């Protein structure tokens, strides 16, 4: 490799954006601001110290230089510590930035800042940079959050609803005759002809109707707005919701990269 190529390789900024939720850890790997790889795995795997090879490979892509930057949004402090330990074990020189710890976001809001999850702040920050206001950000994760941002760019507040899989697991654990199956099946009809189909349709159509109903109420209360769907379950619920204007399952990951560019990289350049 020539000296020029070596210098060019060092100048390529690699950003690993990690979103740690209650059920899954999602990640996106960026090179020169371009998203080149994404993935996710279960939080259970982290708790059991089973780290997928893919995750290690991503870290190794930048571990031999100072160019790998890691930015993390997390609602599970215990897992955050384990992930940071893994990264530092790979290379002590890798920079790690955690929302709410060494990266603080200034987002205008009327919500109590002391008890809002980092993921919601990250989503709103990204929404303010990517979309016209007002907007409603709906995140389908372990919980479903509906967060409204006004025309003035102020986070006015939101709603929290138990998520689809949370409801699914609660019913399986409490109802003795529910058959044991792990994944909801896509449904073409409103009604099911066996318990698995009936439960799948009830949850998918039910939560789809819940989303549309709440979207309608937000429109009634606050007028016209852009409705954005994101989160790990948004792709599966998409066929059952009519009120989305934009769907981006990777919105949180993209928002983390935007935060790195705006709140970390630019400030370091100033310093």
C-alpha cells in the first residue's frame, strides 16, 4: 500500500452506531457517512456473553486505526457497560460516545427530561434534522411510543403503549391453551381459522388499528403532520397501518450518525 493510500485509509471516518433496546441491540456501520452494514441481535445473547462474529468483524474493520468512532443510545445501562467493555477489549483507542453521558443533546421539549429514554431523544433529534415539522414519530419496539413535535420544533410530549411482542408473550405466559409458537404469521384475512392465525391476526390487525386510531386522534388534536414509523417491528406492522407517511426501520441508527457528525465531530474540529 502506498503512503498516499495509507493516509487516505486513515482519513476515512468509520462510525458504528449502536441502539441498545430492552429486547434487541441494533447497529449500523458507516463509512464516510454512508451506511454500509446493518444488523441486530437479541439482548439475551449479550447477557449470556454470546457475541456474534459479525459484531466482532465490524469492530475489527476499524480497530487497527483511530478512525473507528462508536456512538451508543441505550435504555439498558447494564448492557451498555458490557458493550463498551467489548469494544475497549478490541482496541483501547476506539472512541466511544454515549447519549446522555458524554454526548448531551439540546432538544426543545415540554417532556420531563429526567425520565425520557435516550432512544426517544435520538429519534426526535434525527426527525428535526431530516423531516419537516410538525411530525409524529412512532417507534415500534418493546414498547410503542408516539412522540409529537410541533411546527416550532418543540417535542410536546407523547404516548407509550405496550408493544406487540410484549403483549404476545404476556398472553402466552398467562393463557394455558395458547399454542407454543415464537413468531406471528402474516395474515391476509381479518379472521383466523385456528388459534395461531387468530392470535396473529388479532395482534397485527389490532395494533394496526390502534396505531391508525391514535394517528387519527393526533390529527384531530393538532392538525396536519408528517407521520413517521420506525423501530424493529415497523416493517411487520406496516401492512396493517394506513396512516404512515414515511417508514424507516433504521431511523434511530441514521439519527445516531447525524448526532455524531453534528455533536461530536464538528465540536472536536473546533477544539
